[in-house]
């Protein structure tokens, strides 16, 4: 993991087309602005974890077997 220090209105660039900018800092909370191509999905980590878990459940082999029985 790369750890960087940034101040308000400073940014980092990833792979020439993703920019992450520090919008505001209040106490222990940091507001980020992210500019990226529309083809790049951006999720909060807790939302990404929920999506990943839902995908695992949807791909459950037992569920596929039940679906095959219905067909």
C-alpha cells in the first residue's frame, strides 16, 4: 500500500486518467472528489463488500441446481 500525505485541494493521479482530490477536511473526516472514466466503477469499500457477497450467493452451486430442476 502506498501512503501519501495530501492537504486540502491537493490531488493524486492514478494511471493518467483517475484523479483523487482532497475536497475538505473536518476533524477526522476527509471528503474526496474522484474523477475517472465512466467505465471505471467506484464504490465505497463496505458497498463493494456487499456486492461481492451478493454475487457469491447468486453463484451458489446449490441455487443453480435448484434452477436446473425447475427447467
